[in-house]
C-alpha cells in the first residue's frame, strides 16, 4: 500500500518543512481547485503523468497557466515528436499509487515510482508558494519551492526546473536539451495497457503508432538454437569469398536468412517470404550502387596516385 495523505503530512513535519493546508471538496481539475484556493498568494499547479514508447514514465508539474506542448517536449527529451503520451489510468494505481486527479511530485514518495522522471516548471521558483494536492484531492497544501526541493532530495530525487514553454531547435548540431532527464530504467505494468492493432491513436496527442513490418517482428522474436548458430558460422565462412556478381551475392545472403528464420517457424509463413523477397530487390540495388561507387572511387584514387613520368 502506498503513502496516504496523513503519512505524507507527517513526513513533511519530520523534515521540518513548513506548509499550510486547506481542506475542500474533492476536485478533479485545476479550475475546480481554484474555486477554493485560487485566492491564495501562490501558484496553482497542473500535473501530467506521461509515458513514452519504452514504458518509461514522467511527471510534468507546471504552473496552471504554463502551456505544455507534448510534441515539443517529446523532441526536447530526444523521443521524437510522438514519443510522449498520457499514461494509462492503470499506471496511476500501480506506479504512483494515487487515484485520478491526485498526480503531484509528492507521489514520487512511493517506492514503486522511484524510476519516474520529474520535470518541474521553472516558474515555481519565482512563486511565493506552490500549491499541490498531498496525494489526495480533497486537500491542497502550499509550500515554497525550496521546501519542495528539500522533500524531493529526501527521497533521492534531484529537482530539475526547466522552461516548459521553450521550443529550442533540435537537430544534428543541436542535441535534445532535456535528454538527460529521460529515465534509464523502465517500469513494465503487470497487465498490458494497450490493445494491439494495425494503428493506435492516442486521444490526447493524436499521434499514430504504426506497427512494424512482419519481417522485423519475426526477426526480433527469433532466438537461434545451437544448431542454427553452427550453421550460421559455417555459412559465414562461405561468404568470405568475394563475389563480383552482386545478384548472386545477395541471393545467397537472403537464402541463408530465409532458412534461418523459417527454421524457427513450424509452418512456412508467406508474409515472411514475401518480405524477404522485397528486401532482396532493395539489397541488390544498394549492392550495385556500392559496387559502382567503389569502382569509381578506386579509379579516381589510382589516377590521383599515379606516379609522374620523368
């Protein structure tokens, strides 16, 4: 069982962190919360619980008025434009161990959330007080950013304040500025949270996640047996011969790959065979280009280094 509101408030008192608490009816949105504590001298917070494609989780805690663009944030983390989406409701109970509407940085106090990354709005640092739910949305507490930092450090989290509205260019010479905040470990839920299908669209970001071609899926699932490994080694010796005929070279590679893949499948899969055939055409074209380029570059090198006649 995770921390309760009472446990959290007791922990804050143990850390000698000053805070003010305000009880109110259960609220599910920042707008509803503002009706009860919006008059206070402090910044109301909105908190997003997100996940990426590798089942890594994030809490983005921002001032209510801060605009957070998930596509931009995803790029800044190095996850691509569609790398972030809202985490499923199941993850709230399994990882953060809080009910809907209670996501805040305080949820990281639970051990199950130790791998969750936290991004804090830099705007909190300029507020007299920051207002959050203490693991329960029937109460709000106000504390300053320094005391929030003290709490986070006590649970092993280094506070990371970032400009969530920034939109820096990300490219070859300009790496993602927030990549260091991507968690190194992932938490896999006990039950699948997404149903497989040809295309999955997230309701919040409208970013499609398109399935990979069948050949890729099969290749990832294959675990060669010892016999297959030996055969592969023997075939590798055969391939040490240099072929001038690129078609013959590619066909031999594909035949070996097809035999290895299909040997792990009880019945021959037409989809796999077709994909290998399509791959063959592409490989032949690439091999021909490579051969022609090598010939051209070799010719140029020979002319360049040709000794001068006396």
